[in-house]
C-alpha cells in the first residue's frame, strides 16, 4: 500500500444530502489517520481504507504528498472549505510538508492562520489585504483597487472602483444641489437656460 498519501472519497451522507467528501491520511510509516468520515460509507480503519484504494473508483482521489504537483492539484480542484479543513488537521496533527495554494499569487500557504477563504478562492493574507477595499471592506481583487484623491474620497488613498464611482456620483449630486440653490438665490446661472447645464459640466470636470 502506498504511504504518505491523502485520500479523498465520497463518504456518508447527512439529512438532505446523498454524500459528502471524506478524507483519510496514510503516513510514511503506513499508519491510518481518519481526517473526516461520516455516515455508513465513512472509513475509520486501515482495512477499509486499503479496500477502497484497491477498488480504484472514479470517485476516489489519491494524492501523493511527496509530489508537489499532487498537493497543488488538491488545492486547485477541491472546495476551499475542504482544503481549509484538511490543512487544519495537518497543522494540528502531523509534522509534514502540506500546504494550500493562494488562488491569486499561487504561493504555498502552510498555516490556516495565514489563509483567508473568499467565496471559492483561497488567499494568502498578503493578497487578501492587497485586494480588500478599505472603504467598503469588501474583497475585490488587486486589479479593482485604484488610486484616488483622499480629499475627494473620505481620506482614502486606495479604494475599489465601485466606491470611487459612488463617491464621484455623490460629489456630483452635491455640486448640482449647490448650483441649483445658487441659481434659485441669485438667478445665476439661469435655471431656465443652458447656463445651469454648462456650469454643472464645468463644475464636474466635463463629466
């Protein structure tokens, strides 16, 4: 039997579900470790683990942890929540080289404390911080963070494009209200001619 392998298989189900992914680990000494097992199909002993591997079912995946490519494949193709669960188990139980891959920079993350799950993505702390908007506190990705004038965007230097658009529209609406009030009070610009429109275009920088 192969050793130092992580095995992913269709385990037992729970209410409202036919099955869920389960995991076990065979260490370098050939010792069986139950990472996650559930229901009647869950495996909690080495004998059943050996039988499962021998069946070579299409729904069973064996990852060689001596092979970096296998570790990376597991990280890419498995749901982020499950990757986090497996990594947590290794952090708590085994002193071996195991890591998750950051979906953004593809660096290895060897501790759950350094990992953030965002939707279906696994992110290292650095990539998450780079792609998080400090204004709305949403993760939008580094490509959607833009440099802005802090005086026009509540003292923020970098915000997401959505927040920038919102602030720009907010400022434009406020400028328009000021122009309308000025027009009402002084008659200039003339509210009933093109002067108000022209003044608005000038105030908003041609937008």
